[in-house]
C-alpha cells in the first residue's frame, strides 16, 4: 500500500471518465477534492494540497458523457503508471442493464494499479465497472438501491448492501464503495479524513455545505414489491393489497381471495416476493406513512390509524425499524420546506 499519510507530495487521484459516466458526480468529486488548491478553507492553516486530481480515460481529449455533456480527459490510463486513488463516478445504465466487457483496457488497468497499492473507489453505480475486476467477489459493497437487483443479477458473487452509505473492505481497506447518488459526498469526505485528517474533512464539509449521511440510506429507499415472479395468484394478491393494506387482517383476506391454504399461500408469497406476507403489508403501510409525513400536517397518531395501526406506539417502533428514523425525525428531514411550497401545486396523498 502507498504510505499516504506520511508522504509529503500530494496523492494522485485518478477520476475515471467513460461514456456511461454521470457528469454531476464526476465534476462534483473533481471540485471537492481540488478544494484545497481552489479556495481558502475556513479553519485550516495554509497547506499544500493533499491531492492531485486528474481525469483519466481511454484516450485524452473531449469525451461526451451519458448526459451528453463533454468533459476533457487529461490522460489516457495507459500513460498512468502509478496512482494512489482511483474513483469511478456514477454511471448510467441503459434499459438492458450493464453490459460487461465494454472497457477491458480500463478494467485491466484497475487490476494493475491495485497490485501496486491503489485504492479502488466507486461512487454509486460506478461499482458496475469496478466489479469486472473480480476483486470485489465475496467482498461487501454498496450500490444505489435502485440498481441493487440489476447489480445482483450481473454480479451474483458480490455481496451488496444498498442500505449502507459507505462500505470499506479489503485486507488493506483499499476497496471502497458508496451508495445512492449523493453519497459521493461521504466517499470524498472519508478520503479527505483518511489522508488529510478529520479537521480538513470538516473544513471541506463546511465550505461546500456537505453532510454525512449518518442515518444510512434506509430512509430514502422506496419499497416496491417484486412482481416479475410469474405466480399469477400471488400477483393478484399483491395488486389487491396495494390499495387495501390498511384494512383489518389484510393477510387473511389475501389468503381467502386466492383460495389457497394458509401454508401454501405464505410459502408461495415469500418465494415469489422475497418477503413474508405480513412483512410485505408492513412495508406498504410504512411507505404510505412516509408520503403522509412528507406531504400532510396530520399528526403521527392520526397517520398510524390511517395506514392500519390502532396502536401508535407499535407504529412508531416499526417505522424506526424499517426506515432507521422515528416518524418525527423523518418528517423534519423529508417534508418540503415552506419556501419550496410557495406557489407550488399541492399534490394529494
């Protein structure tokens, strides 16, 4: 491994640009990691920039990214013989998902740099490209929760935890992945803290108004029950319960409607959806409660009753277990602020 903390020269950061990359993540990482050279940081003494950030790719020159915005690749990876940190930004998957083998030269370069001690980092869906190295097989990782199923189907040998913000793995903590979208903030702040110190990370966070996602990503995940399983009886039950989850005893009613025995229904439902019937109902109820907390002024006790729970205390415990936040804290975080509501069209729950 590179002796990052003891070196006097800046660490070389290779930010990978490929046509599938998302410009916002790439440019954001570039600017924040260059902050030491670009702007004065309050609370930090004058110091040499700890990072030298460079955009690398297959060949130097203009490159149009997924959003059709061009960036300039500063050097080809074949010209980079040594680097300390490699970061693959978010990439945009097409309707067919991720196609392996699009960039074999870059994947080979990842492996070569890893052997020389480089950290391999991904922001959001960048792990799709990094996973082609095989270095993440059997290694805990994270990815955008919207891409979790696609990632597991493409790389079944890589354990994925989409609810986690940042996962640091590997024998030398050299395999680093961040989760959904803006958790590249956490990735960059982690790298700054690791190599330039906690004070430097705090100074950068203040200057850019960045926040650590310390409560994880569970509050952001929208539950969508799996429906591509092909079991028509279970699919019909799912369609019914999607609009009747708040009734009394919804599981018993689903069983009655399918005509299956209780044991057969529960076995088939769990096999098809990946959730037990009661857990599925609970997730639907909590998802509806989240929307009501975001969009209405109803009390938490009232929302508990509206989604099907007569005991608010149980609802509060369940809500926190599912989302990681108590209902009140969830409302404070996700409710649309008054300044954004002014002049906005109200949407009914």
